[in-house]
C-alpha cells in the first residue's frame, strides 16, 4: 500500500519489529527445539516467523499491487506516468518485496535477539523505518513528499509551478486528501497498520507473561508500549526529517556525514538515551541458552514441594 521504492524498506522494518516484539517467545522456541535432542520440529516452522510472512503476503503485498494497478503514477512515485510506463516486473516486485523484506528483517533481528543482542535487533527496525521515511520525505531528488502527496502527474507538476511553501503546500495536501488514492490508502491503512500494531502489542504482552519478564520490565506495561512505539516509529521519522533538512542545507555527502555522527551519539554508545529507554521495555538481553530466573513473586507464592 506504499510506493514501489519504499515497499521493501517498510517490510524490513516490520519484520524486524515483529521479531523484537516476540523476542522472549523466540528464545523459548529455540530452547524447546534444541532441548528435545532430536529435530522433531523444524526451526522454519516457528509460528512467529510464519505469522509474519502470512501478514506480509495477505495485507501489504496485495494492497500494494492493487494501488499499482489503480494508480501506477503514485505507486511508482511518478517514475511512470501511467500503465504504459509500468514494466511488468514492477508488479512482481511490488508483490514479492513485502514478503522478502519482512523475511530478511525478521531473520536479521531474530539473530540478534537469540544471542542476547536484542538492542541491535531493534536497530534493524530503526534502520528499516528510517530508510522508509527518508524515501517518502526526501526521495532521491528532494521531492519525496511532493511525489507522495500528488495523486497524478499533473498534481506533481503543480508543486514546481506554485512552490512548496505556505498556502500552496496546504492546498496540495487538501487536494490529495480528496482523491480516490487517499481514500484507498485510508481503507487499506486501517487494515494493514491496525493488524500490524495489534500483532506487535499482543506479542509484547505475551512475552511479558513468560517467566523472568517481570525482572526485565522496568515500567508499567502501558508506558512500555508507548516507549516501544516511539522508539520504532517516531524516532526514525524524526531522524529522516532531520536528515532531509541537513542534506538540503549542506548537500548529500556533508549532510549525510553530519547526520551519521549525530545518529551514532544518539544510538550507538552503551549509555545512549535510546539504549536506556530500550532497557525499560523488558525485551530479553541474554543468550537464548540462558534460562530465565523465576520471578520472585512466583517463588513466594508457589506451593512447597
């Protein structure tokens, strides 16, 4: 349900987010599979991986193909003006990239989660969403948001004719909000994004109920969900917006260099503010082989013997 250029980036972020949200369950699954001694269950049959791929195949992929057919100009960010300019491979790419991207994002984040480096798994989600938002905001030529908010080539050309400041930008946004493309995005977005958020929150809550989770969760669950949402969505959006401003002011290479330095300060150090907030959410930070310690409350209330 998003342009072809951004679809795999979004899918990678979604897959990584799903894996981090189900991090505690993934560790329990790995222990159960390895602990049986014989391969009675395939790791490929992991239910969380299967549900992630099912989500990508049933919601983002078909809605993206629909919008590519309904409005090829918008779906290609106006790289094509109509059906005649759409190569058949675009349809195949739009159908396959959400599934492949979600698979790669899930497997990459899962690898970090299983070895106790869940924060780096979370950074996979941040990277995917940052690239998504930067593509939509800046694009390859600084007109990303203009391409996104233009339902047809005429509307996109209108940005250059009237400029992007003041009332003209607002008029373009209002005009886009009255199009069939926007209506389709509203309907599809309710299903696609709503299902995505329900799965992520549901898997987080499910993980918090497992043994050892109470010791890792440092804040009430409602606050933890808010922190997780801000870290996965608002932080990359703010980063993409800031990167676009720096690139416009300084040029591509100087702007990218300054942004990379700032992002390293915010994200990479062991005591960075983002890492401290991440530690509050209760995602496991130990290797999958390490059994979680029972909760103190559970030990006090368990019957003797």
